[in-house]
C-alpha cells in the first residue's frame, strides 16, 4: 500500500518543526502532529548555544532576542567567565523562537494536524498512527519529537526505565521585565540548586531554576542575595518585575535504550535527555533532526543511531558528569575549580558551544 505521507512527525515543538523543515528541504512529503496551537511555550533556559544559533541562521531563521557572548559560573563572590571564541549564541524567548519556526513551516506549506498520537502499528513498509484528532494516518516513517515524556518512545518500547526518584531533577522558568546586566549566560550555583540566567532582549531576563524536587525560587533566592537584589525579589522570592507565565518541566533525565525501532526514529528530548545544566537541548535536537531526515532519505535507520551517538557524546559525558558532581560532596568545588583552572573551564564551554 502507498502510505498517506512519507514522514509523520509527532510533536510540533521546535525540534519537530525543524525536522519537518529538513524533511521538506529534502523533498519529502511531511506532516506534523501537534495538539497545541503555536506559539507553544515550555520551561527552558532559552539560551541558544553558538552551534544552535549558527544552524538556525543557516536556514534564515533569526528571531529577535539578545546576543550571548559566553558563559559565567558564579558562586557567591567567585566567578569564572569564558567568552565564546567562535561565534556567539542567542537568548530567545521560547514563544518567539517557536513562532519563528512555525511561521517558516507555514510558509513552506507543511501541514500541521491538530491531534495527539496515541497508537502506533508498524508494518514492513509503513506505520499506522492513531489517536485523538488523527483517526488513522499512514506514514513510511514516523519521527517522534514529542518531548521529555514521549508517548512515541513508550509505544515502540525505546524507553530505558525511570531514574531513581532521589536523583530526579526538575526545572522552573520565570521571566522578568528588566534590562540584562550581563551579555553572558550566568549559571549561579546555590548550595542545592542552580539558576540559569539568560538575557532575552533589551528589557527581558529569563531565570530557570534547576534542582531536585522541592527546590523553590524562594529558598534558592535566599541563598543568592545578589541575584535576588538584581531582580528586586522580596523575602518570599516574589518580584514586581516578574512577567508572563511560570513554566515547569521534569524529571529532566530521560533514558533510552535505542533511538530507532523499525520505521520509527526519535529526535529531541524524546530521544533521551540528560539535564538542562549545560543549555544544549536545542543545539542537539536540531542536529538530530537533520541527521534523522538524512537517515530517512538514505533508508538507513542504523546510520541515525550512529549519528545520534556521535552528536550526543559530549552531552552524555560532560553534562552527565557535571550533574553527578553537582549532586555529590564535590558540588561546592565546581565553581572554585573553574576559577582556578580557566583553560579547562574554557575548553569545556567551547565544547558545549560547538
Ligand atoms: C528548565 C529547562 C531549561 C532549559 N534550558 C535550555 C537552554 O537554555 N538551551 C537549550 O538549548 N535547551 C534548554 N533546555 C532544553 C530544551 O528546552 C529542550 O531540549 C527542547 O525544548 C526540546 O524540544 P523538543 O521539540 O524535543 O520538545 P518539546 O519542546 O517538549 O516539544 C514536544 C512537543 O510534542 C507535543 N506532544 C507531546 N505528546 C504528543 C503526542 N502524543 N502527540 C503529538 N504531539 C505531542 C507537545 O505538545 C510539544 O509541543 C532546557 C530545558 C529545561 C526543562
């Protein structure tokens, strides 16, 4: 039988939409399935590392935001800074980023179906998708880009089981209508959580708090008086400068045992995620989207598995190692070590920036 489409992308977040754009560029007939209307918001540190910003600009996508010139690690009075040596990153409000990619998808005439994939049946030469809003849709390949709690991953049995509850980490994002005080991403280390501070525009700063369940803005800001003062927070952690919606996400770590099952491929957070501490999700997801489409064109899912392993190597090793250290007695040594060994710190930031 001839499937309805060559590629069905489940999930219209940034990585699903980028997958659809790469597929259309490759001449494939593609449809995106997404239950929510654009622009879609989500908890995110909203920092595009230079690699992600370069990839977006290559496609002519330049949403407004703030230039990011490097990364600073801050703990009390200690501060390690590194400015990117090749290129710059960009802080972009999540809805602005999503709107820009969604507009390009619409311009390209790519169909977005308002629905939720909830059933998958694989056959030799096609896949049947079902779920609310879909009835049935057949596709030669399905790309699961449905985020941290991927239903596609679950349906095709690619999940590798949950992390121990005591190790799970979560993220919460808030926005403040303030002029940024730095052109760097600041990661501020409190004794038990990290603030990821991103300039997002001339009058907007984003704060993402990362930590174990129960980490609160209130207690983390009490440990970060300089940051609390900058955002004008009171003793309850509330600030009159706070704007927009608060968004949360987690558990952050999602493990997968493989990224392909038959004609189904996983990209973005659905394909496995370590943590937001190094701000790389979008860079990796875009690279995965491109690689997944190349594998579909080549009818070579195993090729995607190899590429995925290559693309995520540093993320799994460096971010995984950093998160382990952050949850151990070594935590308090992280920033002092970065200050003492500036070349090591610079080398790590440069690797994350690629
Ligand atoms: C607190 C925090 C801070 C972060 N900071 C950064 C940062 O600074 N820089 C960076 O690069 N990355 C950061 N990340 C990671 C980044 O946000 C993610 O990697 C990125 O959003 C992944 O995009 P995605 O498209 O894969 O998933 P998502 O953006 O989660 O999109 C998934 C989409 O799938 C849809 N969906 C879900 N289920 C179904 C279904 N059954 N059928 C159809 N559609 C479905 C959802 O509605 C959603 O729109 C951060 C993450 C967190 C949590």
